[in-house]
């Protein structure tokens, strides 16, 4: 599994203004020719001191046979290796940009001894070309360390985390933790975050961000705390009183967007050129951005009208119903059961729309209301039998967060 996020999503992440950048052209510049390296001791589980090791990246339209033929390996051996690799790797699906290593005898012949293909920073496949051909899979050691990040938002959460040299993926983690309690489309300058989290390292380099152990998100005078705790074999986040941070509904149907128009009884319609009620909330985002169901429910409409364009309507229970308008494509059918977070369609501009966005509408007891003003009950809280253990986690997590605050205060 590749741990990457499109550059455009990282740049617009929780920003106070909409920004667009060109796609990363890195793959067009990737080196194809391997270069000699000094590998770490015991890399790939091999004693490589007596070998010459060259590393490179798979080029566009480059195949395994291209690389091995260039190293003097004949077709019969290549065919045998491909067959032996099938339990671990379909060689037809090696990807441009992935790293590989050529391990050769350090002598005048420089015969290829091993070819290693790295599927990702952790997992690799070794093609052993020594006396007895073999192919096997391996994995590098992943080391988990505890890290922390603390800062104040000036323009966006992404930028604030970058100033702390934290993994940008941490912004996504925080968004998921606080999806039910913090509206990340309305972040203000001066909002503060403080988080203790796990970081996974491979060969001493950051590989991915693990779970957040404890976190604090301050907006104005309100400090929202979050603590990770395992209950009934499932890990989740709770506030300091043991209430789940998971509410009945997500705050918004998109992960990445900006709110372009709110719920109002009087708004000048950009297409119809007249004032009328806008009983929904518009979230602008690029065409094709996934739209999520904000809660569990049943799809009661998956259709099209001239005003709404392509839309989906979901009945969550006897009280609440939601609707998602102007889709470029619908991903669910009427009568289908959906879960919170399921992709139900994609942002578009069908119907009466001047640009790509989703108009999100929310019904309570048959009346359209402003969902941002609604208060929803929390999900399953900490059970009585686990409360003592949980309060110990709260005490330890709070102590870590406060220590970080004091450390920062003393650094000035």
C-alpha cells in the first residue's frame, strides 16, 4: 500500500483560502540509471559488504526484463524468475518510480547476484540469481517512536504542521479525530493544536504517522481534548469525561473543500439572479472530489432534476434526512444501505450551479435546518468497567500535553 497524498489535497488542506497547484512532475524526472550506493549493514537481510550495490528507480514504460537483460540475464532465467515471483509479485504491475537494487559480485565479472524490487518503503521482493534461483518477500523493520507537535494556526493547519516539521498526514489524522466536533472549514487565525502522536520510521526515515495518543484543539476559549483508548477491542477517541468524539453525523460531507455559501433565508442566487432562501450549505471543491454520507442510513433518492442536477438523498432515521446536490456522478442507488463515511457520489456542477460544489441539505423532523447549529448526542461512551483504566490514560495524556505547553513557554 502506497502512503501518499496528491499534492493538491495537501496544499488546500484546511486553508483559509482556496489554492491550486500543478500536479507534481516528479515522475517525469526520476532517474532510470542505477547509481552505486553504500547500503546499511544487513539491508534486505543480506550481508552486502562483499558486493557492489546500485540503486535506481523504475522508469516509465520500463519492465523487469529491460533491467535484467541489461545486466546480462538471459530470457530463460527471466521467465523462470517471473514464474517463481507469482506468489509475491505480479511483475507486470511494477510501477514507475518504485526503487530497486542491483547487487553484483565485486569482481571483474560483476555478475548479478540479487535483484531487489521495493514495493514500498517497507516491503520488498528479492530475486536470488545465485547457484539456485529463488524469489522471496521480505520487510524492513518498522520502528515506532513518540513525537509531538504544537502550534498556532496562521493560515492553515497544514502550514502550521509544516512549521513543526511534522508529517502533513497528521493533519488528516486530526481531521478524522475531530470530524464530529471541530469544523475545519471555519478555522480561525489563533486556533491552537497540541498533539502527542506515534511516528513510524524505516531506516531512520519517517515512513508514516501512527495513532495520536492525546490531542488538544483550542478554538477561542474552548479546549477540546481527545484521548485514544481501546474498548471492546476497538480503539477510538474520547474526551476527558469519557464521551466518544464520534457524533451521530460528520460535520461536512467532504474532507477537503471550503464553505462557499451558508444556510440563509435570503441569498442572491448566482444563476437565477434574484433573492431567495438558500436552505443548505455549499462546499466548493474540485470536480470529482468524493462526497461522503455524513451518517448511516438508507438512500431514498438517487436521481436528477433540472435545478438539483444529479443528487442523492439519505434517510438516517425517523428524525434526520440529508441531501447532496450538483454531483458529477452518483455512486449509490435508491434503496441502498450506506454507512457513515461511504462515498455516495462526486462533486460536480450539474443543475443550477456556477461552479463545482456540493449543496448539502439537512432535514430535522421534516424541516430543513442549518446542520452547523445542531447539537448531536455522542456515540457509545466509556463503559463503567473500563472507566478506571480510561481515567489513567486521561491523566497520563493530559500530563504530556501540559508538559509540552510548559516546554514551549520556557523556550521563549
